C-alpha cells in the first residue's frame, strides 16, 4: 500500500488537503490516476476530516480500490474561510481535487453532509463520474431534520464544540450500540469532544445541511446511484433518504444495521455494500482493474 498527501486550491482560493492511498500492485502514477486500480473518492460528513475514514480505507484497499479522500473546507489541513458554507462550495472543493489528480474515471461516495456535496457535484460536473453512493443523506431536509440542526446550532452557541459533540451521540449511534458497545461508544465520544474543529467552522458546515435543496433537480442525475441507509438512523431517517430513490433515474437501495454513524458502528457491512456497488459499475476488466 502506498500513500501520498497533497494540496490544491478550490476555485475561490481555499486550500484543500487530499490523500491518495493505493493497494499493493497498483500501476497508477504518483498522483494515482489513469492506470491500475479503480478509484473511489470519499466525501466526509460534518465535523470529520479525512482521518475519519480509518475503518473504511483498509477494506476498500483490500478490494483493490484506489482511495482518494480530502478534508472539507473548515477541517483538518484544509483552509478555514468564514462561513456559512454551501454544498456548491463543497462540490467545487471536490472538483479541485479531481482536477488536481486528473481523474477521468472514478466513483464518489458521499456520507451525510458529504452526500449533499456529492449530489451538487453530480449536478454540476458529472464528466468522468461512473457511479455515486449517497449514504445517510437527503436531497433536501424536512422540518424535523432542520429542527435537529437548529438545536445543534443553539447548543454550539451556548456551550461550544465540546457540548455539541457530547450531545450528538444519541442522534448518530443506534440504541443497540449504546446498549451493547458502551466502552467503544465512550471512546468515540472522547475523540469527538477532542475535535480540533472550531465552532465557527462547524456552524459554517451546519449551513450546508440546513440549506441544501436539490429535490427538483434529482432527475438530471444520470449516473448510477446507490442510496445507502442505516436502519436505525434517527438523524437522517431512512424514509427521508428513500424519497431520492423515487426521483433518481438510475438508483438502487441498500440498508445496513446501525445508526447514522454506521460507518464506525458497523463498518464491515457498510463497506461491503459500497464495494459491491462499485464492482457492478467498474470499468472494463480489460483496463486492468480488479475489484474483489
């Protein structure tokens, strides 16, 4: 396995930090493009830098995929301009990474807020995009989801990042995980509370989740899409995600046990759903790519 980190600039001048991780035997170049393994680009949810994919990357590499991840604006080693942010800006950041690496044939996995960014990208710059995984996300929030987001904003304003991170646990982890994996949950909460993200950046990202609405344009997305949900997600409920399935021209549905943070709670099942979908939409085997 090889790993390369780099920096690029978005169209509005924001520095975006990215990482390329390649499986053993990948014939790609140093920037990881145009040869060897099939490429998947991961787009994070709110508050998560690229290190949050630690339970996904090993499985994706083991399946023969090259993995590209990046820090959304406001996080990690990327720039932190003043907000509020929009899904369109997030899509521009993704577009900058795609351009910097010269990606011409790739898959995008967007989770939660990352799903909104992935949708905006698919609507604005679909060239080279082979497939789209929309995980634990929506085309537009409903009143209940907006109320949750507004309550998070109020807690953030009153108590700062530690307070908002502590109160998120019941919203993002399932009742079963609280009951059966209390020690693991406590570890996740400790890491969340220690997040280096500033309150200003978190609030700027909350605006993406609150204001995004591409419901009327879903029919324009022609690439194959997987709507992937967590069965016990109470933040972005499966029925809210299912509405996308009714409008996307080429979409399938998959669900896995767990809460909103299912990628940490039940990573093996979540990862396998993604690998299986990408396998079904991979480039020709004759191009030298193999997904197991």
